[in-house]
């Protein structure tokens, strides 16, 4: 598995209807992408749910890293570059990924924590699997995955929820505009 995210900062006065229309047109094109567990089309709107500015993000969980490479080298990613410029892409190795019982994706949470050099990495993986199991058991969870950022030794957890965004939950909060889920049902 392979996880990644890229984001586009948008001006404060940007017409977000343009982004919503783009997602309405392009989101369904991802619904049957081979090698993709899920893609979250996410939005942070200035002054909503704690967002300081407008941000359009794409968050991916791939089952096949070669499918990710084909995307990044192909026409679909070129359309992103043509529209927004070449983004910096954050990448992670997933430690554990699970689907929940909910189906309607409304919000996305991204939580991070730095790992210390003394951290027991084997125990961490076991702990993160247990935390994900607990999150996946919640009635509002669509999917959850924990991943390792090897360049900064950070743990990043994404939780897709059917509940309205709650900034009090902590971490970064996004509105889900579309969830493409071609292989999500194949998760534990």
C-alpha cells in the first residue's frame, strides 16, 4: 500500500463553486480506478471548522504503488499540473488501514504526531492497528488508515467520517466533496 496527499492553497476570495464543479465532474471518473483503495476530494473553507484559508486537497490510499506511478506519470496528473501547477506531494507507507461501517463520507480528519528516536516501532504498529480497529468500529467511520512519513518520522492518521465536521476533535478538518472508493470494501 501507498498513501499520498497534495494540496492547493486558494486565494481568500476564490470562488469555491469552481472547485465544487470540478469535483462534481471529475470525482466520478475515479470510482473504478484499479489499484486505488480510495481518493478523498477534500476542501478546507476559510473561517469554517477552524480553517485559516481555502485549501483544495486530494488524499489517496493506493493498494498498488504501480497504479500510483501510472497516475503521477499520466494524463490525469497532468490535468492537475495544468490547472494548479505542480504540487508538493506528501507520501507515506501505511501501517494499517480499515474500513468502517458508514458509507456516506462527509468529513476527513488528519492527525499527526512526531515519533521519537526511542519509540518502539514494532509496538507502535501493533498499537496503531488497535487504535484503527477502535476507530473503524465507530458508527460514523467510513475508513481509517495510519501511515508513516519516513522523511520526518511522523505518524499520520486519516479518518473519513459520515458525521459533520467537528473541529473539537483535533487535527486538520476537511469537508469531503467526493469519495472515490473503488477498492475500499477490500479492506479489513
